[in-house]
C-alpha cells in the first residue's frame, strides 16, 4: 500500500555515501525534506533529473529544504562516476544514500514494475524527448547496472517540519519524476501540493 499525503513519514536512520549520518525521525523536526527514490547511476533520466535538481540546490538550502536522494547503486558506483564524484558529492544540501538492499525503498513503498519500465511505457508517456534532452546534456546509459533492478520506478516525497508527507509522487513509468517546480513551491510555501 502506497504512502499518502497527510501521513507521518516513516522514520529511518542511515548514512549517506560520504559517511554522514542521515535521519528522518522525531528528533529532527527543524527542516523540510525532499526525499527522492531514483533507480541507479546508469539511468540517464534519473541522472538528468538529478542534474536539473542540482541547479536549484542552493536556492532550496536557503529555504531550509534538505534534499535526500536514494539509489539502489552501491557506493563504489558513485565514486566511479565523474558526474557524482566531481559535481554532486561536494554539494552541502544533497545527501545521496546507497540502498542496494532496498530497505528504504520498501519502507516508502517504491515499486518494481516490469510493465512500467518498458520502452513502450516511456514512449506512451512522451518521454522520448526527455531521453533526447538527457543525451544532449551528456547523460546516456541503459539503466542496467549490476545489483540493481532494471524495473525500479521512481518515487518522491515532500515532507514538512513535523514529518508529515505533504506530497507523495509515485512514478507511472521509469522516467516519471516529481516536477521540480512542485519542489520549489513546497520549499517556498510549505503547503500541501497538488498536481
């Protein structure tokens, strides 16, 4: 069963890939959180989405919104990637978590769906232009990475200071991410977000 708007966000404590402790729990009720579950480091649409997110990280930090991104990829995959190693791991407002066992994915009900992860599903959703744009920006790949699920579907959550989910977005296909305009709106207003 999916999580829903108005529900308390499930608590967890772990470390990001740099070793920094990361928690969502009752003791950390001072900031808003954008929690994103992406696929793996070889997914061009996930990397392109994260690249676009990286362009607004400073603005989100100024508005007291913490960004946590969860990947199935093992930690060493981030260290092999120039995109992650040289650009993202230095960001103060971005915490990347490696979750190859899908413990956090399961807590937040992020799904695996062979039906939603096909090329036909991407075409039906009109994502071919997104793929072309990602490729133009240098993000290529087949989303096939050892130890990860090629059928993983993105999920995103906007969580307020009281740890209440204000918006839950479950992808309809493997390239369906929350609109970053919704994230920015949430950071500014902290109100319930609707599509």
